[in-house]
C-alpha cells in the first residue's frame, strides 16, 4: 500500500499541478489531497536532461492523482508534464502488477514514460517491446518502477509493452502481466 504524507520537498511545479486552480480543470467528484503528494519514482531523461519525477497524491475517496514532470534546479516545470488518475482506486490485477504510461514529450526530443507497481518482493522489472531486447529497470519506493525511453515514431516504445515481469533478487520471475 502506498504511504502518503511522507516528508518530501515538493517543488513549486508540483505544488501548482496539485493545487486547486489546476485540479479545478478536471472537474473531479473528489478532492486531491495535495498536501500529501509525494515523489514515488524518478527516471533518467534518455537525452541527458533533468530527471523525470513521478508524484502521486491521494484523493478523498481512495483513488489517486499522478503527475510525471521534469523540473529544473529552481523547482520549475521544464517538460514531461502530464497527469491523471481517478477518484476511486483502480481494480487490482491478479498478477499484482499495475502499469501506466505512453505519455511523453513532443519534438524535438520525443520520449515516452512507462511505470507502475509490482509485488513487494520484486527488485527489478523486465519490459519487452515488439522483439526488442528486454529492458530491465529497478523497483523504487513502494514497489514503483519507472523508465523513460526515446519515442521514435518508427520504434516500438510508444505502444504498450508486450510483457511486464517482476523479478526477485535472483532474477527469477515472480509475476507476469501481458498488457
């Protein structure tokens, strides 16, 4: 279960995204608890820019609202911004894996984000995309995984992964999802 309210400095861009003015545009049937937003994962920019950050805030009805953003050293949004979620908790998959992604920056350097949560005993996640070599990324806080890949229109990363596998510390598969 995701633990909210853990102390984490929220940059100005995150405060603004979860703030009442921005959230009013979404016309939700619940409130986003912005004061409890926390960063759950980070990922390198495939082009060498500032890291991408994934932030999550709970809603008053048990759901959550997510934000993926690139932030400069002064706490300002410089790219990658996108968010979404829902008032109610999403249904759980029997595999214990949840995922989201597909959003990203546009030209001149397009990128796509993929992330989710895996069972607590997982230490890595292996993603496969259309015959490409598998990509392995580490599990971060609360079972979250997150990666940003170049989004070449002719490449495979803009479509959902064929397979998401949660791996234990021996590299053995403990859960699989085929989105």
